[in-house]
């Protein structure tokens, strides 16, 4: 039995296509239909940006009126045709992409930021997942996403009169969100069941259409569930580990079951963070059922096509669950399976950890994801190194440099972040639909005159100021008349003043208070008569992050000083809507996290298309993107190695100094250095360079293509060679190898020097393992004698007199004694190594 889903309102026959338009979130970036929604109800559209809500709220009378309006009918038909053409058009994937992803990729994430009207996200991770989906739609990449439909989501922020962050959890009526109940072939509302202790939790399934892609959502608010269970999907990121585990079960287990129930069989599974690792276990179970095999075979067969992306910069950032909690919650699910709670724990806890003996062994969800995956990656070049360091303990005896973490630098969905003004300019430079094809740096801004670029910038800034005044009037004037009512309500901010933006999570490592560390110096910049600056701030602090909340309080207090009021403004409730406005209007985007804590950072990428410039810590994406022509970097050239040992706070003061120096000596003078026509030529040159060099490179368009070409396609290829027979063979062979492994040894290691080169030979005892399966390598670490090298040693011949012993040799440039060390490890084209078998033996 299913409970009947609601039926949406009825529409005049001639406008029935509006349903389809309103339920396709393409309207969040493609603004062709904006005028239709505005015609239906401009008030609701302008305040909520929710086309579905507009459609469900507009009066019947208004609908009849528009149905009879030939002008509206005309525009409506154009949009219906445009939508039709969009769904049928060829895409990059359908025409240019060689390879086969079968039924596509299942993408799992705890949060999705697609629109302020669908509040299923808290911050960067969700916005990235949303942009990923939108770009997948543009490119035609076959991605089906799975997530949770939160009734309340992340908290909404207001600031009290004394600067205190207030947290609210308004209820989101799912029938008013731009999603629809997911129906099966018999038109029944799809329900998924996940076993919980002593009960079953029923999940309702929903669908959000994101252009060509679908986001499938689950929620637990089924009236037949226990009251507590109905609340599992109420809030996002509460601190309670029990609720977190429940959510991760619903997402991972329920999510995979949903795909199964719908008859989808994705070729790959991509986890965006480890929260959803249980999906990989459920995937293996379902493979097991189809192939009548054991869990180990299923794991070996499926993991080649599981990809795990991590965005975390500290090991403590991963979810951990205690054995007792897992026992309670996972036992009903694992019943009848050949995997018990302890075996599952072993897949996600450190083998050599001293904790292992103790009873409070914990399941690390990132490690579970890793042990169920074929590849894994970080999200920027520096973050690759961070990831290697974090995961090194899970690869005993492997140096961090050899940990097989790849990286794909994040990107943003350009069409979601451009302004109407920049859209017009880019359309002239590169044509319509430019974001739907692979973007190269081949559509330069060179044909666009300085005057036009500067005019774009001025219009963008002016629109931001208008928006901010309106927004501040509701949040500021009423609650806090401040010292000067006029300044607060009317004359806040200035159209021609250099505008800096800083918006992100307020948490210590992002150092949102770096400018506040020298208030006097900041005051001088704000008060300058002929070269002033103004600052727009926004951001939430996690409800338990007291230092973060304190920084908000301090900024709020600072912004109320009589000499500051109207020049520094704090916009409440940072969300996609606020972000969109700030991104379009600011001249300079400021970001100053502690290095190397910013895994990537994406907000700065969003200003590129609009001609905004970045002043940012040399960290995450900016360490890859920065050069002196495109913007400013704090501590340029900082390397991870140099910093990994240093104290977190060591650089705070010197970074603050550099930030002020850059503002005082470069940014501010540059902005106000105008020629006789009133144009700051050098500044505009920077805008042009930044737009040209960086927009395409830091787009989700580039990111999705990298995932498809460098991960999905080769992984699918390897997966197609992992039949159940191969999986069984691999398990048999590697069981055998591990039985021999402890007896492997090096017998002798010799070197001879010869005019500018050094030849090494080593005898290796393999205890009967096929020497084809073993790689012998000579390793030299980075030193003043040269960079780190790994040289393959060649097998010369077996040693006649000693069974299972082989002689290996190689020739390398000379280094002092002791600098070269041989090691041996597994070699096998059929496996992803060393992830799937980290066995290694060093001579010393
Ligand atoms: C882009 C974005 C973020 C992420 O910004 P970071 O610079 O990566 O911290 C967070 N929240 C919102 C609303 C965003 O639009």
C-alpha cells in the first residue's frame, strides 16, 4: 500500500507545459523563463526565486487572464520549444566523448546546493555538488544524483541587536519545493525501506530535475514511521552522532536501494565525501545477490568502479562511529549477510592502530569509503598532498608521496554565477551556449573595449548596492536604527567606492577576523576621503562554533561604530541567493584561510566571470591559479611541506601584515588610478587577464570533463574486466601471495660505479610467488643530490643454486652511499595499486 501523493493544482490546458518548466531547475541558471514567472506573480518570484511556488500560488483568475493573453502565450510557446530543443540537443558527451559509461554514474552526497529555493545544503560541499550536477547536465554526462530531502535543512541566521547569531529552523513544506514525488512504472509513489533496530524506516522518494540530470531524494517523514524516525531527515549537520548515523544509513543504504527499485544499474558510484560510504556496502550486497557470490568477491568486483572524493583537510574531520552504536543500528541490516559488524568495522578502522585492541574501536567512514573504492582524489593540487598525509597511516610503510590520491581541482557552474551584464559581454565574445561545450581559453576578451568592461563593472556594483540597501532595510533599520538612521537606511554604501566582499563560513581557520586584528589600520582605509573602501560581509557560524560566533559579534560591533556605519555591512543568512548578488557585484573577493586548510575554496572562482578580482591566501585553487597579472596572493609560493610542521597560528600576524600591505600599496591605488577618461586601465587589464585566463579553467565544465575522462571512463573500462571469475581469481591469488609475504627477503645488495653512473644489483627471495607479480624498485629520496626518484629494477635471471631467488639490476646516476634503497611491492595490471594491495617490503 502507498499513501496517495498530493496532486498539484490544475492549469488551463493551453498552459499545461508550465508544470514541466517549473519543475526543471534549469531556471536557476537559464534565465529564459524568468519573465514568465514574473508575469504570473512578480512578488513571489522576486522574493523566493521558486518557480514551482509561483505556479502553485498564482490565482486561477490570473492564470485564465494569461491563458487569454496572446503575448504571454507567444512567450510561453517559445520557452516550451526552447526547452524541448535543449533536451534533444547533442551534447559534448553524446558527440565528442569516446567511451561508454553504460547507464551512467550514481553520485552520492549529503547535501546539494542548487538554488536558494531548495535549501538542502549548508555550504561549500553542497554548492559544489549542485554545480557538478548542473555542469553534468550542460555536457550531457550521464549522472544520477542521490541525496536527502531535509524538512528544515541547515539553520537560517539572524543577528540580534547585540550581535548574537540567532538560529532558526523554519519548516520547508516539500509540496512547495521544486521537487515532485517519484513514481514508479505503475504510477505509485516510490517507498524505500531500511531496516532499523526493532523496526523498519520507510522513506519517501522525490525527484528534482536538474536539466538533463536527476537528483533523487529521500525523506523519512512518512506518517507511518515512529515519530523519532520521521525526524531523521529534518536537519542537516546536527551534532548528534546517533542521528548522523541514521542519516547516513538512510542516504547510503536507502539511496542504493532506491536505484535498485527503480531498475537503474549505474556503471559507477561516485561518493562526494565519506558520509555516504554505506552505499558501497549496499552496492556490493546487491551485486552479491545478482551473482550468488560471497561478500569478498562482490567487494573485489565492484570496487574498481567506486570513486571516493574527499574534501577534508584534517583527519578529525571524518565521521567516526562507535562499535556499540554500529552494533545497535547495523545488526538488523547485516542479518543473513556474510559480513558482520566487526568485519565491517575492520574495513573502516586502522589495522595497526593501538586502538584496535581496545573496545572503543571506531568506524571511520572515509576509511570505509577508501577500502571500498578503486580510486580516490582530493580537490586541489595542495589538497592532494594534504590527502596523502592524512591517509598515509592507512598504508603502513608507504611514504606519503606514494599514497595513490589523485586530485581534480573543483570548479563552479559559470552560468549560475554570471551577472546579466557579464552574460551580455561573454555572449558577444564567445557566442551563446558557450558554457555547454568544452571551454578553452580560446574566446578572449580582447575584442571588448576597456570602456565596456569598466561599464560592466560599474553596473554590477551599482546593482549590488541597490540590493544591499533593500536587504539591509529589512534586517537593519528595523532591528537596529543605529547611530544614524539615514546612513542605515538610505545612504549606506556608495556606488563608486572600491567594494570588497568576504563571505563564507565563520570559523577560525578561515580567519574572517584577519582585518579586525588591526582595527586602526582598517579604520584608516575606510575613512580615506579620496580613496575609500567599503566591505560587505556575510556568513554563518556553526551553532556549536563559539569562536566563530564571536567573530560575527566583533564584526557586528565594529560595523556599528559611528565612523564605520554605512561602510561595513553584514548581510544576514548567507545562502545561494545572497552569494549570487555578492559575487556579481564586488570588485575584490577576499579569502584568507590558514594555509593549508582550505581544501580548494570555490567562492573566489565565482567572481571570475564577472570581472571581480581575487585577493586571497596562496592556498587551495588560488595556489594553482594565481600569477601577478590576475590578482593578489598572500604569501605567494608557500608550500605545504614548509608549513605542515609549523604551528597553526604562526603566520596569522605576518599574513595580516601582507593583507594590509597589498590593500594599501596595490589594490586601492590600482582601483583609483584612472586616466583622463576616468578609466583605471591597469585595473581593467587585470580584469581582462583574470576573465581570460581563469574563467574556463576554474569552471565545473572543466571539472566534470576531468572526472569523465580521467576517472569515470578508465574506471568503467577496468570494471568491465572485473567479472566474478576475475574477482575470484584475484582473491585466490592474493590470498596465496599474502601467505608467502612474511617470508620474502632481500639476500644481497651490491653496487658498482662506472663513469658517471652507478649499477645496483639485488637478490630477492620470493618464496615461490610468481616473479611477474612482484615489482622491485630502487628509491632515492629528495636531497641535495637530486629529486626523489623511483627506478624499476629489471629481473636478470633466477639464481640457479637457490630456489625462488632472483637477481634484479638497474643503473642510475650516482649518489652517496645509503641514498638508494630497494623495495618490493605487488605488480598487477588488473588492480589499482597500491590501494587494493598495499603490501610492501623495504631492504631497510
Ligand atoms: C560558494 C559557496 C560556498 C563555498 O565557498 P568557499 O569559498 O569554498 O568557502 C559556501 N556557501 C555558499 C552559499 C556558496 O555560494
